[in-house]
């Protein structure tokens, strides 16, 4: 997916990204995750946002989220507002925010990675640091 360029070659709505971690406010199941992904992917696909959601599993519950989202700045800001407004999580800790050179997950409306233990911490750190 390419971002539109204006006639002098500037990206009028440059590519930005955001990484955060957050905590579910209530017990969060795989079923809840499917519902969330359905809504998130539908909106992201319609607005040119891509990314990855890592979920920390503890037994049959999801107890922590880490997410990277990327897209044209205006779309990304709208996506961030949706995410912040979602009462199903709180303690949103933004780890990284700003312009990016290129998408890290161009083929994913929202990739999903279930993780446990230290794998989650590594994956969250990777979302917060890598890519460009
Ligand atoms: C951990 C988490 C990740 C989310 N990721 C996205 C996302 O990538 N894109 C999006 O549009 N909304 C995202 N949301 C927000 C919700 O999916 C969305 O606001 C909610 O399902 C309402 O959707 P609706 O307005 O289509 O009903 C996320 C919410 C949470 C808790």
C-alpha cells in the first residue's frame, strides 16, 4: 500500500506509527479478542491503517495488550482516538510515537500474536523499538 504523493514529491499525510501497552479492564477472552479484531480490521482496512497486536495470555484469559499501529498521520490519529476511547482497556502506556520511514506490517490490517511470559515482553519491546 503506498501513500499519496503530491506533485512536488512530499507526502501530504506522512506515515506515522504508535506503540503502546495496556491492560484489559475486565476478564478478556479469545471470543472478546475475535470481536475486537473484527471491528479493528474493518476500520483499519477502510482507513489505511496496518499493524500488530500482541496479547499476553494467562490461562484462558488475556491480561495485557501491546500494539503497533501505522498509517497516514490523520488516519492514525483517528485510530488512536478509537483505541483510547475503548473502555475494555486502560493504563495505556505509549512507548513510541512519531514518523516512520516505511510500514512494518504492510500486509496486515491487524496481525495478531498470542504470547506468554517473557515472549510478550520481548514482542512488546520489539514493537516499541524496531522497524526503522
Ligand atoms: C487492545 C485494543 C486494540 C484496538 N485496536 C484497534 C485498531 O487497530 N483499530 C481500530 O479501529 N480500533 C481498535 N480498537 C478499538 C475497538 O476495536 C473499537 O473502537 C471498538 O470495537 C468499537 O468499534 P465500532 O465503533 O466499530 O463499534 C482497539 C481496542 C483495543 C482495546
